């Protein structure tokens, strides 16, 4: 969110010239179903490549992030992680990637860093890559290798009116809806009230042309922080962390948007379930690969708890305005403690400034695949490995069978004293798993690395990591925020290659981040 750094009481809201009015559903008791009607659904041909102001003038700003409280049990700090993989599988089926793409940030023509962290994410089709950061996106043509952009993040809503058009507030997510060959843009508008979540869906196959756009209002009190989205056959599913008046955590909100109605020309409802503040930050399942889940499968929301993963099943009925939302199903995992107790402790060389681990939540995405009759979810978060590193990557493969969840694999990847965090993980159609992440230590500048495993490798293990994009600078005082999220996706052109995007630094400084889009290919037996 684009707000001045400091305590919540110090945030200064920018004034917009117009506010959008519409139907607002006030939050009810925890776990209550709420129905949101869309605001101002517009259909037509809208240019997502229009020229506009990339970022407002003025000094650079740190974006808002609401912290997620955790009252569960944790392993004492510096206790050895029983799931620690202290040495990688000696062979590497992936090599140093060629064709790394310079993303938005320092070094990208026409882009000026105004915010930190970047909230880097990307989506991929056979023809395009769209990368979106705070507060602009670019469209990359895979055939020509040419970028279009950067374009201001609110470009899809030019002419729409209200906060979606006036504000460029970030927390963006870009998704490719493979089943419909559509691109889905969403970001929030929170600089003035009512708080909005803005949506735009492209024409078939063309991320540069918007065919339908709309918004939902959260009213004036329920701040919808950290939205994350998954594409599913029954809708677009989203999670939010709701902060009452921008101050206190009310709990996560699980939502489903009627994507079929939106694409077909109707007025798409959003059905939500508000959970209590005792539940952590959620992620909806996001479909990878060519095969849809079994018919009538619910979407699977997940959070972590005390040495556990917690799953909910969400089945919306848009016609009736109802939903079935059940859970949590609690699945024990190897005991862990959150890296940095969920906050800031990642070291860097040449400075006392530590970086934020964001270990108070699971990392984007909740990647689902269905291959050879097996339903799998892969997840990751940052934990204290107990080997001297401040953070390691705890990853899981979860299997779903007859509606029940079980851990197929889990381990913590931390082969040395370097810290690894801000990860994203996915599985391709061959069962190969790849996880990308940031790396840093007192001798290693923050950079980009990845590891992975072939389906035939020993269970609970990752291969030797690859140093994809070295860092050449450290983030200096007094900016500790890093990433907020990254993303790895499976290439729909072959359902084999992965694309990972996140931030790194080319030089010492603050508000001087760069990003890269890293192609990852494994050659497995």
C-alpha cells in the first residue's frame, strides 16, 4: 500500500478527487458468509498500454504492511530444525540459467523507484510475460524479446472513475487465466475511502487490452491488506488480511469472485468468509498445469499454525449467494520457529541494517497441480534453521486424497550460514519442484538463487542451489523492508520450465531495488 512509513497513526492519506459509491457489505461475526455486489461494471475496449504517470512525485515511501500476530507454540530459537537438510543432493539438474530478463526497477528504462518493497510478481502465457511491481507493470513479448511499458498500475482503470482510477496504491497481483486465455489485473485502492479492490480482465490472449473491469467496496473501516489471488475452475479466489480502521488485525478474509459471469458479460458477485483474528494469513490454491482438479473440487485455503498447516475448503454458490466453507483441517508438520520471530533479522555485508523476513505468514503462492491422478499442493515459508543462519526455506508437498490432507514431503533448505527467505515454490507437470528465494549474509549481498528436485530424487531433499543473479549492494539504514512477496510460475508453453521473479540490489542504497525474471529448467531422468 502506498502510504508514508511510520506507525499507523502517522500515515498520511493522499486526497483523491472522487470516491466510488456502491454496495458495501459490513463484516459480520467471524466465519460468516458475506456477499459483495460489484461496483460500476464496465465492458468495452480499454487500453492497458496507455501512457500515464508511473508514480507520483515526491520522496520515496515505504509501503504499509499489517503484521500478523502469532500466539502459538514455537521451537526455541537456535534449536536445530529436525527437518533441516544441511547438505543438498550433490548433483544439480538445473544449470546457471541463460536468458535472465531484467525486470522493472533500477536499470529499466522509464522506471523510477518510488516505493519499497516492490511486491514483485509475474504471470506467463505462451506469448507474453507480465510483471507487476509497486507501482507499474510491463508486458514482455516472448517472440521478439521486447518490453512494452512501464505502465502505471492504475492504467487498466483509466476512465473508470473513483479510487481505482485516481489511486495507484499497489499490492498488485497479475494472473494468467489459462482456461480462458485471459489476463487478470487486481490491486487495491486505499488512499481514500471507501477501500476498494479493483479488477480488470483482458480480451482473449491480449494483456494490453482490457475487456471488462469492476471493483468491490470494503467500506470505510475494513482495510483489505496483502491481497493474494488464485485461479480456479469455479472462480478467482482471494485472501485478504483485514485490519479494522487500519490498526488492529480482525482476521483473514477468504473470497471467491464469479469469474465465469465476469467473462460472459454479467455482474460478478464476490462471496467471502471472515475468519477470526486467531487465524493466520491465508493463501488460496492456484492451479498450475494443463489438468483441472477433479470435478466440483473446492478451493483450498491454507495458513500455518503451531507446528502445523491448516486447510479450509471453499465452495461458492454464486447463483444463490451462499458458500460452503469448512475447516480447518490441521495437519502436523515438523516443529519450527518463524525466522526472526516473524520480523527483521536478516544480515547483510557492510551495514548493521537488517532485512525483514516476513516470516509471519506463508509465502505466495499456494501452488496446486493435478497430475496422473495425484493432487498436490506445494508451499513454503521462512523458519529458523538452527544452524547459524537467520532464515531457511521450509517447503512442503501436501497430497490431497478423498478430501484429506497429508504431508508427502517436507524439509528446511539451509545448506550453510547464508540466510534464505522470501521464497516461492511450484511443481511442474513432471513432478519437478522448483523454489526461488532471496539470499543474504554478512558476506553475501542480497541476491537471487533457486534450488529444486526431480521427482525421482530422494524424498525431503533439494539439489545443489544455483546462484541466478548475484547481488552487488546492501540495503542501507533505515530501510528494512524486503520483497513482501515473490512469485514462481510454471510455463504453460511446455508445462516444464519455471519463471521466478523477485528483487535484488545492484548497489548500496535505499529505494534502489532492481528485479529480474529468471527462467529455470531442470533436466531430469
